């Protein structure tokens, strides 16, 4: 009614009330009546604003990538911003009379894009795809030192990069390259596993061979010990046999000496007997045979005497006409013989 209006703004908005070209009042969270025909209201939002962005960049190796992220800023100096952009409300105090408030976010995005391009242009595709943290840090520092941001009275609260993607063809090529690399690594892993298995098998074979060698050495040592024991036994047996042989040789030598001594004794005895017989024969050389026979018959038993008698009878058989032998004599001779 009569051009009088009421306005109430939230605490996150800085309001400047101009009347006849001069600031009548200003501040946050104001509420008052004003006369619309002579009043201009400038409302600058001071709350934080999230600005999503997505744009394309070119890397140092001329590969196109897409960067998606979000920036958060707020108005730190609303009066300075109000001097550069038009934040004037309409007469009803509800809407802006210009599109400058909408362009503020685009200005921030454009600045981020320029700073991002300066960093991306120094990186290759592979480096850019993994340089999220590096880009955020560098661009954030550049925004903090940007004269444009300071002139606009803004403060950048945060910057995040959600994704860095190459174009589909490049992505497929990278995927193929990475796939081949992964397959190569898988092949190398298989080769390493097989090589490890071969090494383990070789170690097992070596252990088995070492065990067999150790067993063979032990068996050889046992055989050598057995042979040494047998040789020792044979050496003992040989010594015993040698001692026995030495004893037998000594005994044979003693027997030989005994035989030689006995033979010498027999010879001496035979010589003595021969000498005795020779002397006897010489002594009896002139003696009658009958006398000698009679001498030899001395001490004979009756049978020998009868035998001599029969021999003399036989020698003179041509002179004997008849010889009668009584049966008693024969019985006597036979009986005694029995």
C-alpha cells in the first residue's frame, strides 16, 4: 500500500539498502519496512555455494580428458562484490533484476578451468589420470592467490576432483594396454610359480640324491669296516697258522734231528754188532760145524731140538732105511703146539 514494503532476509545474506544514492543501512539478517519508489535493495548471499563442473582438457601428449569435480566458495567481501556485479532486487524484494548473480558461479568455473589447463598441459595422459591429488593441491593454491578471486571478494573453501577420464577410444586402448600388462604379469606369475615348483623339485631331488649319497657312504663305511674286520680276523688266523707252521717246522726239525740221531745210533749199533759178529766169526772160523751146532742148541726148548733132529735125519735120509715115529711123540708135539 502506497509503495511501502517489508523485507526480511536470512542471516546468510548481506543486505545493502540504498536511498537516494546513499547507503541507508546494511547488514545480515535485517528486517524492516522501506518505501519502494525511493529504495534500492542489494542482497549478496554469503553462505557457501557448491559449484559442480565438468570440462574437457588436453594433456601434454595431446590427449583429451574429461575432468569432473566440485568447488565450494563463499562471499567474503559482499560490498566489494556488489560494486562489480549487480545483485539488486526488484521492487518486490524477491528476485534479482539482472543475471549477474548466476554468472558468478560460471566465472569461478572458468577460472578453475584455466588453472586446471595450465597444470594438465604439463602432464602426460597417464600422469594426468593419476594426478588427482596433485591437481587439487596446485589449483587450490592458485585460486587462493588469484587476483580475480580477491577482486570479486570471494573465498574458495574447497575443491575436489571426482573423476578424470579419457575419451572412450583412448580408455579402450589404455584398458587393452593394462589388460596386456596384467596378462603379462599373470604369465610372469605363472612362470615364477612354475619356476619355484621346479626349484623346489630340484631341491627335493638334490636332497634325495644327497640322502642316497650319504646312505652309500654309510654302506661303504660299513663294508670297509666289515672288510677291515675280516682282514683283521684273517691276519689273526694267518698269524696263528704261521705260529702253528713255525711250531710244526720246529717239531719237524726236532724229529729230523731225532731221526738223524736215531739213525746214527742204529748205525753205530749196527757197526758194533757187525764188529762183534766179525770178531765172533773170526773167533769161530776154525771151529767145527758140529761143535757150533751143539753150542747153539744149548738152551733150546724141546720143539726146537726135535726140529733139529728131524733136519739131521733128513740130511742123512739116504743112509736110513726105515724111520718109525711113535704116535705118542706126534700127539705130544701137536698137543704142545695147541
